[in-house]
C-alpha cells in the first residue's frame, strides 16, 4: 500500500500518514479505522476539555489554591459501596511484569511466570508509527497464541508456553496525540488509538478464550477523567456488541491530584474497575510538577525520595485502604532493578533492595506488585506468597490507616548532591537519545528506566534552578553549572559508547532537548510532548 492512505468512513475522511506495508493493513483495516473514527468523533472533544481543565487547575494551584479532598464528593468517600466483582483471571495478581510491545518482549513476559503482563504503549514504548502498529500486530497474535519470534543470531525460536500470564494493555495518556492517524483533519488522541485498535481486534477473541479486554489507565488527575474513560468503555462495548462491564481497568495513581480522589476514581469506574496501582515514579514527577511554584517544596536527590518518605508511605497505604474498602486490588509499585551479571556483590545489594521493597508492600496489604525484569518474578512471588494467604489481601481493610491532606503533601527530606545532579543528567540525556531512536525502555546503571524516571531527572533540575537551590557543598544550582555538567557528562558518554556510536546516535538532539527542558522559564508538562515532533 502507499505510505499515505485515505479511507472513507461514513462520508468523512480518515487519513493515515504513516507507512502502510501490507501487514499494517491487517490491523488498520477499513472497519478498524471506522471504529477509531467513531471513538474520535465521540470523545476527542471531551478529551480536549479534560486537558483544558487540567491547565485551569494548574493555574489555580499556581495562584495559591491548596490541594484538598473535594467537599462536593464527600458522600462518595463516606458511604459504603463496592465495585463490580472481579473476573476469575484477575483475582490473583501477585506479580505483574511490564514492558514494551515488541514481539520478543511480549513472548518472554507472558512466559515469565508472572500472573499478569502489562503490555505498555505508554512510558516504556517510544511512540514511533512502527512501534505502535507492529505492537498491535504482536498483541493480536499473542491473544490468539500464534505469536512466534525467530532469533537468527541465537538460532532460537520463541513461542508461548502452555501457561501464560493474563494480558493487560496500557494505552497512552490523554495528553498524547497520534499524528499519523487523522480524522476529519485532526490527529486522533493516542489513548483512543491504542485502546481502540486493541479492543476492536481482540475483545471478542479474549472473551471466547475465557478472559477479557483488560487495561491500565495512566496519568489521570481527577475523577472526571475516570468518568470520561468509563464513557469510552460503554460506547466501545455498545458499538461492538460486547456485554457492558466486560472491560476491566486498573488506574495508576501516579499524579498527586489523583491521590486526593481515589474513592471518586473507583466510583466512576466501578462497573469496570479492577483496582488502583501505585505508579511511584510518575507520582514523584507529578509531586514536583504540582508543587513547582513552592520554594519550600524542593526535593532532594531522586535516590533519596524512597517509599519510606512520609508522603510516599501515606499515599501507598491510602491506596490499600481505599481499594480494599471497595473490593478491588491495591497493586504495589515497580521494582526497577535488573539482575547485575558479573558482580555478585552489586547484584546482591540490588536484590536486597527489591526484597525490602516487596516486604514492605505485602505487609502493608498490597495484593501484588510490579517488576521490570523476568529475573525478579520468582523473588517477588516468594516474598508475597510467604506473607499472605489466598489469591489477594482484600480482607486486609487497614482501618488503622488515617491519611490527611497534610500527610500527602509532606515534603520529602534529604540532600542535593553533585552526584545526584550528574545522575539526573546522565539518565535524562541517555534516555531521551534512546527514545528518539525508538527505544522507550532503557537499562541504565542497573535500573530499567522509562519516560517517568527521565521526567523526574529534568523536572528536578528545573525545580532546583528555578528556586535557587544549593548542593550540599554550598554551590548554587544554576544554568551555568548545568551546562558545565552536561558537557562533562557528554564526554563520558562519548568515551563509554565510542565515537562511531555517538556520531550515529541522536545525542546532540537529546542534549539540546534536555538542557532546554531543564532550564526553561516555564516547566513543560511532559518531555514526550516536546520530543514527539522529532521522533519520526
């Protein structure tokens, strides 16, 4: 097919601006495009209004309005109600593994021994046209159990085991558009593109196999956004003749405003809810963004903003209490560590951090947890299974937990160091460089980094510069110091990767983007918005 396709849908134009080799037409058929166009025409305007409300709220917060539990929704928080019952294959979620939607990753994750695999179109996938469309092809094959991957270098064939993890999919957030697919002249929201294609091709097939279309929802900031997603679910099910309530969705509580509306978010989705997840890395990023104008809210080094900080303890325990009161799962956060080969001491130190983190979660009452690497699945499973009985901990009500507004807003304490500044620079630039080359999940310094941790890196530096913070040695953190550190760290990157790889990569673009986002007058909401135009 031509690289620029036009499809007539109900007399209106749908344009596909990305390449369309023959396999792509299998998921971007006329029928699928018509379904996407229907969702777009019904909901794109509502998404626009939701994004405008986010901006208006940011302006109110900047003017001094405090974050509070909303008075008008007190009855939802204070009355007893339950979400709809969970399907059988979502009753046990002790270990969930996440990762991008490339073919080999999908097979390995489904075979990993985890209970759930979250195929991620969001923070761990760079949204190139090829990644997105081929990811849909891979998931279609995975649902039908025909997925295979031939590795000629290793002379190895990858295919699914008899027993595999339950599949969940995370579409992009409301803020991201899909410029390669346009309806009536405007790009479709990336959230509708990712959700719509997966649902159109796989909902009926999943049901026939005893499962269902299950999702993770990212970046929500209020219950009205959950209501919007619920409307999308209702319309999608109605359009394809899928029984209402079949879709199940877990919401990531990964923004500070959403932490004040957990009950309300579950209420809006209660027919379709499967719980909440502690998206810790994006939550830290959102904490910085939300408090950006407060000179008293300056965070320490990223490595010091641990789950033991009072605000993080309050947030995660409130997730458990809220979910279990409503009969749905409270999922723990990501263990970003990866096994370290060739260094037993460093590897054991990393595994100790994972053990401590997962022990805290299971003792707090979480029903399961996330890992980023198959090598951590068994470790996480052993910790949870040895400290809980049954498939989940829904009976752990945590009535002892009492979290107030001031608990969620307590500023993390610690120091700002040159090492922390340099680590932010190294992680931020190397991640952006990989993202621009189409790789959204990058192992760096023995951690699996995705867009969320790069967002922390650049927003934290912005906050330090904006408010004239100092390092622990007394030096002020300025744009001049940042540029000096960037130049020095780029030389280290050149030495590490070699001149050929450095020249053939996109380090200059990554440097410019990271420096600009870290020192701009106004903190940009998402680095991926600025970087998207440079992607394809």
